[in-house]
């Protein structure tokens, strides 16, 4: 498997969205290719971080402000 392909598939790899065969192919590549392993690790760290941000916990005032701006924008024209 080539590096470009592996990097493209990494987000799905991290989400475990693969057949066992594909998964093993990528895993094998990551074990032998330092560059892709690094790419994988930084991508995984980023995704882990994103998942820990509580998107639901956006303050209601923020939501209100966004909604007001949307309405303002519509009425202002
Ligand atoms: Zn590689």
C-alpha cells in the first residue's frame, strides 16, 4: 500500500470503519512507515481532542446571539 493512499484512509482507520483485511493492511503499513505512523498519531490526537469537546455545552447565550444575527441579517436587507 502506498503512503498517499494510507494517509487518505487514516480518518476512516481511526474510526475503525474498515474490513479486517483493509485494517490489517494499514496497520502493517504503519508499522513499517514512520512518516505515516506520525501522520496517524497526529490525526488521532486531533480527533480524540475534537471528540472531547462538549459541543452540546455551548452556552445558550451564544446560540441566542447567533440566531439574532441570522434574523438581523435577513431583516436588514
Ligand atoms: Zn507510509
